């Protein structure tokens, strides 16, 4: 019984070290692999353009879009989902996934409402505004970064950690949206 307690105690002590190791690895990956393309003009333009379209939406409108997305994801042929997956910004994101050699599992960018603008693949929902990936970046400011926990992702069906950051307008320095990059957890360590 005492051995079990001791090993459980040491396992609990080791957990923060693993979390710290992942955070360091995610920070390194952000700085060496993501920052160089995160502010690409094709992404900034897509977000800015959608912000003009969604600026006046109320929460009921956002909820309706999210409900529609959830109902249509996986059915094929949805105009709402196709608009997010078939644009220049989405092509750019898929190129980043491909160039990562399997390290990036998914990438998507969000507008000022937290709605998907472009994605490398379909996400499980359209509205990210109620999640930490958006709330801890866009709402915080232009330099904000959020590192998610390692989790099994519904969309990619892989264990991943999400790195989220604010996207800014280079001319004004103002936050315009956010981006989330899913990184294969095994590739981080």
C-alpha cells in the first residue's frame, strides 16, 4: 500500500514537469515554425474581409451559423462549410499543413466574432468565440498566445496540442482575429 502511495505521489509531482515540457516545446514550435507565416497577407485579407461581413451580427445570428455548421459538417455540399474550406486562405493553410510533414494536424483562422474564416479541414463547429483559443488571444490583444492542453481532437482524431495566437492588421497593429494551429503531440516531444 505504501509503495502505491509513493509511486502515485511521484506521478503527481511529474505531471507539472510534463506540462512544462509541452509548453516549452509548443513555444519553440510557435517561434520557429508558425510565426513566419502567421501574418501572411492572404490570411489578414480574408479575416478583414469577413469582419466587414460579420461586424453587425448579434449573438443569435452567430449561434444560428454555428448550429447550421454543426448540422452540416460531414454531409458534404454545404455552402457554409465550403466557403470556409475553399478560399485562398484555406489553400494557404493546407499548404502549411503539408509543409509541416505531419507535425501540423489542422489550422483555422477566425474573425473578430470568433467565426471560422478559413480552415485546412472542417472543424466540428464554426463558432470558436466561446472557447479559450479565441478568448485568450483575440480578446487579450495583439501579442497574445494561448497553449491548449494535449487532447484527442474530434476533427483530426489525433492527440494534439493547440497553439492559438492573435492575428493583427500589420498597418494598424489592431487585433482582427485569431488563428489556431493543431500540432501532433508526439511530434512536440
